[in-house]
C-alpha cells in the first residue's frame, strides 16, 4: 500500500462562506485555518497547499469572551526607534474589523513559505455583502 501525496496541479479548490455573526473568534479562526490549509480533506498533504477558498462575512460582529475586548492589544512597529504602538481590539473593531479575524487565522497557520499563499485564500468582509457571488460559495456553519 502506498501513501497518497497530493500534487499541486491536481487540487481543485472550492469556495466556502462563513457568517461570523455571534461566533467566538478563536473557534472561528480554527475552523477557517483548517479550511484554507485543507485539513478538512482526505487528500491533505502538509507540504502542498490543498486548501479551499473561504469568505467570511460580518467580521464586525465576531464575539470575544471574557474581558478580551478591553485587555487584548495588537502591537505594530514602524521599524524606527520608538516606533512601537499598541491598539486595543475595541479600536480595531471600529477602524478595521477584518484585521481581527485575519490576524487570528494567520497565527494558526504554519510559520513557513506556504502560509503566505494559504492566507491569500481567506477573504474577510466587515458587513453582510461580499464580492464573490460569482464563485457560488457553499455556506457552512462554524
């Protein structure tokens, strides 16, 4: 019996849609990371990008448990001396709600070259409207 190894050319990615309204951020991010990595498929191969495309809508309505809304901070660095700044989750939800989900999913991907390609398969939208109607994404629950 031979071990199956997926080939990049043979992968047929699908499109999925998740509504983030009322979903807990960490649990949503795990589900999203597994889909864009391809871990939900029987043909999963760690060194090949076998993942699917994922559209997440209503990013502004994702839920954080406990006091994470006020206590958690995102750190940014400009590259200059003293150029470090921190922003709370509450501020990021107002200015750029897509960042919250993208950052959480990015942290759950492997730290290698293939992760950057996997992250391009994630499309996050703040509201209920998205621009991928033509791809007919399959709606799944998170």
